[in-house]
């Protein structure tokens, strides 16, 4: 298990191990599992990671072009991602009667967990399944 996430997000090893349990319970789709596996192991390829070994590769985000494309930026902090999440949250609010407390968080998007929202642990992977 990669320890970088615990440094970045103050997650314990036990919390990260729970993320794998959630992943296995949420979907049987191998492509989604592989994507989440790469996120959890901090090995998802980004422009920043490629720029370290490929000469001429720009490390900036492919969408906004303003910041270095890290996993966190690509899946959470990029302005284009935030706009998409606002639209997706709007759809969820309209279609789900019990979503008034729902809110996207970085932990929910990256790890499938959210300490504040106990009932919506699987929303992302289920949405794309």
C-alpha cells in the first residue's frame, strides 16, 4: 500500500485498506476496479508523472492548463472537474429525495469514503457502473 496518500490526506493504513473493501463491494467492472486501484496506489498516470521521464512532456493539466496535473488536481481541484461535480450534484439532488445532505468531498471522489456522509459511500462507482 502506498504511504503517499496517508501523508497527503492524513489517512491511516486501516482507512486505506477499507477503501479496497469498498471497491470490491461496489463494482465488478474490471476497468473501474483497475482505475480505482491505480488511484489508491498513487500510480495513476498524469502529465506530471509522465513529464518526469519523457522529455518535452508538459506537466500542466490537460483541461485547465494552469496547474501541475497530479492525481488530486485531475480528479478534484481542477476548475473543470469542480464545474462537472456541481452539475452532477444538481442531477443527484433532483433525482434522489434523500440527497439534501449529500456533498462531494475529496475523500469521497478519490477513495470512495466520506466521514461525514455515511449513506453515500458508493455513489461514484455506482454512477459509472
